[in-house]
């Protein structure tokens, strides 16, 4: 799971579109590597600390990027601090919920449920941004939710309430994207990535500190300093997050979102491969049926969005 989408702001040539598709494909192959590392680490490292490590090292890479690519840190300053930090809070909650789910769930199952996010975003856009959502897109939302339920039902028996956490992740990530839409075009990619990392890292640091002071004996709250190997893996998670985010932003700058949105679902294929190779997990028939419904719904919503914008 990664963050941040920026709309394309110019007419794309055929070569640009092909390059955008290639970059999005690479990103979708790489992103599940972050989730796989998070799941591996969750055996010994609290999900809160894994999430904090992601934001901390992502912020470090963003700072270096600003110094190397732009020659100064002033490019990291956003126009609206409050909304940008709120994006970080939403993404922090989404990251913690997802990494907690990965502690017990297969990577592919968790990502498949998370992909109800376009349906949630459609509903939130109708409520908060007053976007017109026709009956066809509402029907796609319902179908996507049915697909998620098909995955969650057997998962709930196996994993308990943790099977609901990817759905919580999808809701929080949709709120993150909603605030991103509000800020569209205001700040640079590096600025938005830095403020998101800062907001997310500060949020999780506060939760960690409060948990330590109160001595909350709950999995994911009590944390311990990671060893050198674990720290290296946290570094890798931050690096993957930074690189994949950059690839997605660049892809969306080259090609229309409605064109490359269907390629997001390659993440499920990559996640299944990583999950099978590292943990021996493979989705069952019911899960694949649910995945099919979610993917079909997401692609249809992207299709209707393109028609709406062209109209």
C-alpha cells in the first residue's frame, strides 16, 4: 500500500501514455515488497514502529531529494500546513491498520480488501465534494463491497476482527485521497510527500509515546528498539515507499488517471507472488471471486469517471 495521487494536467501523447503505463506497472510490482517486509517484520516489531519507520525514512529520502534535485529545502514548504498534515494523519491511521492486519493476514487478501478504496472514495466524493454519482457507479460501489465481504467472511473466521482492518485502511486512505484532491496543484510532489511523512510520523510518534507512558499492554502499542537487521528492513520500507510514490506521481503526470487506474490492480498479482514465495500463502477460490468483483468494480468506476470528465 502506498500513498498520493496527482492528476495529470496536460494532454498526453501516445509515447507519454505508454511511459506512464510502464512506470505504473513498475510501481505496482514494487509496492507489495514494502507490505511483504512489513509482514515479515511484524513477527518481532510492533506495527506502530513499522509505520513510524516507513514515515521517518520516507521523510529522510524526501529531504535528500529536495537537496539533490532542487538545491534547497524551501521547496518542501506547503501552502496549507493544516490540510497537508491532516493528510499525514489519515495515512498514518491507514498504515497502522494495514500493517496490523498484515501481522495475521496474507498480503494478497489484505490488499484485495483494501482495493475497495475507489468505491469508498466515490461515496465520500459525493458526500463531501458534492460530485454527481450516477446509479451505475453506485451499483459498482455495492458490487465492490460484496467482493470485499466474500473475502472477509472466511477471513474473519480465520483471523478474527483483524480481517476488517484492510477495510478500515481503505476508508482512511480514501479520506487521504479526498484531502489530496482538495490540495491538487497547490504544492510540489516533494512538498506533499514530505508533509505527509511529517504528519504521519508525528502522529505515530505521539501514539507510541502515550502508549509507553501509560504502559498499554496491547500488541502494536508497546514497542522496543529494533536491532540492526530490523532497522535495515525499516530503511528498505521507507525507500520503497519513496520510490513507488515517485513512480506513481510521474506516471500520473504523463498519462490520464483514468487510463492507468486499471493497472493499479497488478498490485494484487505481485502481492500474491510475494506472499506465495515468502510465506507460502495463496488465495482460495472464494478470495479470487471476491478479488474479481472488486477489480471489475474499480475498473468500471474509473471508466465512468473518464466518461464523466470527457462529458
